[in-house]
C-alpha cells in the first residue's frame, strides 16, 4: 500500500476531490494556508494499493494547474523621506507537491 500526500492550490481542491471520488478513491482533505504567497492550499491524503498509484498521479496532473500570478514584493527598509515603489514580480503558482509513502499496516475501524 501507498499513502499519497498531495498539496494543491485551493482553486484546484474541489475539482481534484470530485475527480478522485468519481474514480472511487477515498480521500481526506486538510485545508491550510501558507507558503510564499500565504494563499489557501489543500492537502489530500489518499491511501491506495501499489498498482493504483499511477492512476491517482494521473488524476492529480489532469486537475491541478500551474498559473502565472503577479505579486508585489515586500518593501525594503528605507530611511525617512525616501520613496520606493517596487514593480510587481511574475511568479508561477499552482500545480501540486506530491509525496508518496509506503504503508506497512492499514486498519479501517468501523464501530
């Protein structure tokens, strides 16, 4: 078994969750924010058999997109009376960061 951790941009979370459910994969979603731009992220935890790993990765690649975004860099520390307006910087955001771990034991507890 494998445990897949996929950290995706918040804008892609709904479509990824729907695609995983459509293909019969159970998932746990943890919402967070952070990173360079302090924007919303979602971390998906998906437990699968070894032979299903490639299919889950394919679904992630099809639903999580890279986007170009412009951000204003932090203002530098300046002396009183100085004026500096930085130009926006183009950055790539989105896609997914995926971690795949081996699972030595899995139990589903239903009471």
